[in-house]
């Protein structure tokens, strides 16, 4: 029984470690979602275009968004 306890604890510890950079448990921000994938970036852009108050609010800073890039994927069809 003791021989099974150590590997089980090690596996549990390894499984608990790799949950990304968002360790606070809160939902990812808009910037994080837009930076994760091309679909997230397009969804963010569409949401910004569809805002009904876009003409009266201050422009939103985009400094926190890093567009996803891949050296091996084909360009996305627009």
C-alpha cells in the first residue's frame, strides 16, 4: 500500500502544477483571451466593433494584446 502512495502523490502534485499563468482562479481578461488564439483575437475585434457606445467612449488601449503568431501555420482566411 505504501508503495502506491508515493507515485499517487507525485502524480497528483504534477497534475496540479500546470494550469497556465492565471493562478488567481479568476477568468482570463479580454487581453488574455485575444492573445491566446486567432479565433479569440477575431472575437475580440468583432465585440469592439459591435459596441453601441463606441462613438462616445475613449479609445481602448491595446498594449496588453499580443497577436498570436505561428511560423508553421498557413495564414488564416479572412
